C-alpha cells in the first residue's frame, strides 16, 4: 500500500543526508569522480546507520502487521504469527502458558535482530553529534 515510500523514512533520510558535509562531494568532484561514484563510495557508506534504522522499523512494522495478512492472504496456513497468536487466544483462551510461549517465540527474531545490528545503531548514535 505504500508505493512511494513511507513518509517518516523519507524525512529521516533527508535529515540525515542534510548533515553530510558538502565538502566531501566537492573534494571528490575535484578528484574526478562522477555523481554515481560519489554516492556509491562516499555517501552510501556513511548512511549505513540511517539505512539500518529504516530497515529495522520496516521489519518491525511488517513483522507485527495484523490486518495486512487478513486483507491480502486467503489461506490460513500463510497467516503471520501475530494472527496465529490471536487465533490461538480465541480458540484456547484459558491456556496462558502456551500463549506466552508462543509470544516468546514471536519476539525471538526481533531480539536476535537487535543484537546483530546493535553495533550499527550505537555507531549511528555516536556519530550523530559530530560535525
């Protein structure tokens, strides 16, 4: 449903790219680089933290999506874990231990993703105030 990008991600990346000094691109132009090479070798390596944040937010939004699978998917075997937990709660409401075990399994990939990308997020926070 979001054909032209999520507005928050566009705003976040615009604000981040605005903090990159223009002198870096000017120095690369003086050295003979074209615009694609400047983007690929200078701008893109510096934008890894903002790309990681946007990727994490998109993953979390997709992972926790509840109504999207109800609209797009027809087969119950293809529903997401969020819908599976809701279906389990409505079918077996009194078995809280199984529901909490399912919720733990539901959150494990998010926790693993955070620990894998933790260094990138810390790097992005640490370089935010530098000029």
